[in-house]
């Protein structure tokens, strides 16, 4: 989570970027360069991982069927999802592309004028507890958790069962409030629907089967893909 001060500082750092624009040299307030800077500021504020800021459809090489049939269509129907509170749950093994797919949707949301927020299960736990001693941080977190689209990644059973009762209660509160307010939540987990009741309890299991589209990711670790290492070694001059 980034504070308003963090965002303001980032915005100041980005203010000179339009001057490098080959089209307008920073002189045209309506030029695409200004819109690009604005979108990047919103990506920063939304805490979208930098590695996923520019994810495009042509870069998806794993779980293509899920991406084409669900992610692209969900991104095309963001207005409907926003108005109805329709969320999304992706479940599958680590490296199967869940984070990439969530961030693709969040970036499309920013492009369409929405203000999303990305966090992880462990980070949410940390920020909730940090708010005990920092009221400003607690208020900022609550503001971010009311964003148009909230994505909570790495929702692992090991984090949940290992967490304390406070975090479990707060996580259920967040899900329930967004559910009842028709506010879309996007989730990624390594748990399957068959064990959600056992892992998270009947109350959360009921919420997870409500206004959510649920999709299984095919196994396979994108991070271990040969193409990824080939590109890195080529760019580093390590392939002769």
C-alpha cells in the first residue's frame, strides 16, 4: 500500500516525462504522453507490480484458453462487473499466470477510468496490523479497500490457517462488505473450491460462491519457461 505522500512524490518524478515526447515535446496537454503518465501514476497508486504494467494479450503463452474465454471477456465487461459487483476467482498452481491475469484486468480498468487496488494475502495481513499503531495508514488502507476493483493475490490456505483470529475476521469483513456493496473483488488462490469450506469456513465459502466467476488454471510454471530464461540471457549478453 502506498500513502498519498508516496503517490504525490511519484507524480512529481513523472512530471518531466512529457518533455521527452517526440510528438509534442510536452507542449500539448491533450497528447497521448500525458494520458500515459496519468495511467502510470494510477498503476503505481494501485500497487500493481511493475512487471505487469504493460502486459498484453500477445504475451500470453500459457493458459491461453482461460485468458481468451474469461479474462479478455471480463475486461471487456468491466462496466457490467462494476455495476453488479461480479468478481473473479482464479485457482491453480504457483506460476500458472494468476497474477498476470489479475493485473491485466486492473490495467484495463485504469484505462477505462476506474481506480483499482492490488494486494496480496500476506501484505493485507501486514497492513491491517500496521494500522494498530498508525491511524493514517489504517485510514489509507480502508480507502484503498473501497476501490472500484480490489485484487487479493496469493490467497493461500497456509497463510489463512496460520494467521490469527483478527486477520481472519477482517478478511471476512472485507469480502462481505464488498459483496454487499456490489463492489467487485478479484482473488487468486492455490486452493481448490472443494476445500474452501474446510480452509476458510462456511461463511467465506458461501461468499466465494456468490458473485464470482471461478476458473481453474492449467498446471505449469510460467516463470520456468525456457523463453523467459532465453530472453534474459540474450539481453544480458550471456548467449554466445
